[in-house]
């Protein structure tokens, strides 16, 4: 358990290509962050299993198309985390995630 939660936000400018997706996920894992908010993912519903397998932990998505938009919140397993609720739009512009950690309720917004 950690007393601090490390969060990063990054515009990834399209992760539709497998090599770039692997490189970015590897980079983010190397930072040992607790939460990563990424924007401009260009993910589709078909991409999600691939991303989940690369990340290996919890992932939440708001997708639009392989040509534009999309956001994701990637949660690492290196801190105490309990999912409460989430909300997203159908156009890949935002994702809200409510969770608790160390008896504190936290809301994270990832906005394109």
C-alpha cells in the first residue's frame, strides 16, 4: 500500500498501430505510475483486448473510431484500488472513473 497516488496524463496521438501501442504501454509501465490517463487513442472496441493484454491490469475506455478521439484510464495493480462507478460518452471525448483507495473516494476525469 502506498501513501501517494502517482497519476500521469498524456496525449498519445493515435495508438492504432500495434508497434506504437506497445512502445507507449511499455513506456508507461516503466514509470511505475498508479494511474495513466491517455487521450487521442484512436481505439475501437476491437482494439480493447489487445490493449488490455499489453497493460495487464485494469483499463477503462471511451472509444470513437480508429481515425479520431478516444480516451482511456489505465490502472496499475501497485496500489489499493476499488472500482465504484464510471461514465463515458459515445464520441470518445471523456471518461469519468470513481474509485476508492485507502478509504478515500476519488474521481478521475480523462478528457480529450
